C-alpha cells in the first residue's frame, strides 16, 4: 500500500508526500505508512542514534552520514519517586543530544527528507532550540540555514545558532507573528521549512523518544509527562505508543506554564480545540499561543486517560531546582514546567503507588540561565582562605579528622 499524508482533523488523505496542510479544513497533517509497520521497536544494533528505528520511520528520506542524535540517557530519580509516593520516576534526558535538546531528533528527519528532495536551504521558525539544532545540522552538511525568531528570544540561543552559521531574522511580535510570516514566505521560496513544508516528516522524529524509553526501561511505563508548546511532541509520544504498543494502558500527561496555556485551558474546560492566547510566559520555549497540534494533544490526553495541567509562572525556578537536586539534570523552562506538572499531578492523586513515571526533559538549563539563577535561593558568600571559616560557613557538617 502507498504511504500517505493524512489530515488529523478530517478524512482527507493524499499520496502527494509534499503536502503539508489539509486543503479541506486547513488542519495539520501527518505521515502514515501505507502498509502495517513492524511493531518490533527493538533497536537495530547496526545503526546509531534514532536511526536504529528507521524501520518505523518514513521511508522517503536519505539518512545523512554521521548525524545520529538520540539514544539519550534514561536516569532514575528515586528522590522524586519517594516525594511523589510512586514506585519509580525516570528522567529521559534530552539535554544529551548534540545541541542539548530534543530538537536534534526532528531536525534529523527534516534534514533526511530535504536531502531526498535535493534542497540546499533549510529554514524554520524557532523559540530557540530548533534554530540551534538546525544551524548545527546544516553546518555539518554544508547547507544554508535560515531561522526566524521572535525578538524576545533569549540571547544565548540566538548566539549559539549564529555562531554555527545560521542566518537569524528577528521578528517584532510573538512566535505566532513569526509563524504567520513564515507561512507567507513558504509560498515564495523553494526552501525546505523544517517545521512547515517538511513538518509531516519532521514530527515523526519525536516518536523515537518514546521508543527509546521502551528499549532502555525494558518495561512499559504507566505514566509519561512531557511539556506542551505546539502539542506536536506530546501527541507524537502517544502516537508512538499506539504504533508500537496497540491497546496500551499508558497515561500521557502534558504540562504548560500559566502564562501560555491554551491546551491546558481547553482540557480543563472540556473543549476539543484550544483558543488562541497572547503568550506572557517565562517559559519561552513553550510560548506558542496558537498551537497547531493542540487538538491532537487534547485527544491524546483523553484517549490515554492522561491530564493536561498548567503551573504557576512564579514557581518555574523551583521546578529547575526540584529536578536538578533529585536527578542531576539541569533543565531550562520546559523541563521546569514538566517537573512541576508532575508534582501537581502527584498531589492530585493522578499517579498510583505502583506507578512507573517518566519525565521527558527536552532542553538544557545552560541555554537560558535566568531560571537557573533564580532557583538558587541563598546568596553566594565568601570567606577567608581558612579551613575553620569554611567549616563554619558549612554549618560544621563536615567530619573533621
């Protein structure tokens, strides 16, 4: 059977794999393997990174040489398990990817599709991590990278992309203004827009996060908690479970920051589609007021028995510290939101005593250090170069020999 592009909102489908939106309802579309894909997710020992799951990914691609993001650590966090009253908590640490976020995975799929199509310029809209990932990938393969960003983006993320050769254009306004401009440009250029014209392929890269969790854990988690921005990553995690574990009983939960929580608001109010909002959040990497995959995220939560929650903006620094002190993973705002979301779910009784919870931490705290700095409550003090003064500052907790 032919591989298809299918609308996630209506019955439209086509074998034109360059379609990237539904002409009937303007909804988001997805790639669908025409024949029944193998449900065996076990890693191909002959491949590295996410390409060990190539048999479950789109076939119309050219896999780039020596670009193998993925296979990131899955770290146990017993302190969080005890705090939340569950059997196990695991942290899927996406900060270990080449540019320290999960975006390296989706860029890999978009890049592979662009190589298949012979495109030499790749472009994207970005709140930071995607632009960094795209610039690095294009630099390795000698391609041009064009990135449109909101002018409020963290300077560290812009600088990283520029240092890697990315051509950055800052747009006045929100990420949604940036996205609208990019849609207009997509009709005027022959560039491969990784999160637009290449999106049906790009989005499939997120599935590999879940397949790695299954391989590394050796068991099926009961609960997965992830951040939600556009809703793409979150809904693809659930789709990966449906593809590889039909009839599964995994609960998929998502978290947003209150300053930009259209999907969480729709979930709480029982709506099927999020209502656009104006982002006013410190969680810049999640600040998408009009989420393209919001309806898919809502369906994923409800079908799996999961929940979508929002967390207070003022608690974000605490989320950074909570994860860091219990797992050794330093996260940016998205991971803080995820951790606080899990804490909220635990207090609500969403987990069971025998739950095996996995937190998907998508980006590195060193990419935006404002929350990291705010997470440190005590002011740093100095003492003379004297051992007794050092011990005094440490409240004499050291053992003196």
